[in-house]
C-alpha cells in the first residue's frame, strides 16, 4: 500500500534517475490508463491526438515511457 508521500517520493526518484528522454526533452509524470508513468514531455504535449500507425511506432522507438506505478498498485493504494 502506498500513501501520498511515498508516491511523491517514487515520482521524485523516477525523475531524478531518468530526467530526459533520448530525444532530449524532459520526462514528466502522467496518469495514463489508470497507472502513473514517466514519459517524454513531447508525447504529453500531443495529448490524445490521434496519430497514424507509423507515427505511433516511430514514437515508441524515439521517445521513452516508463511505468512508475501500474494500475493495480495504485488501486491498492
């Protein structure tokens, strides 16, 4: 079980350990699909804007996204 303070520490640690994406943009914490993720800020800037299959594949190769806490862990919190 995670309390608010522990979750904030996990986010801080994730940002400290992985501050930038391979493309050079900052990594930011986001709520995605019920989980807490650290992802490239350029992905968040685009939001939920629909993209082509090719663009989606290129983004996966070029931009980073890491799970901090998955959905099940957050639901247990």
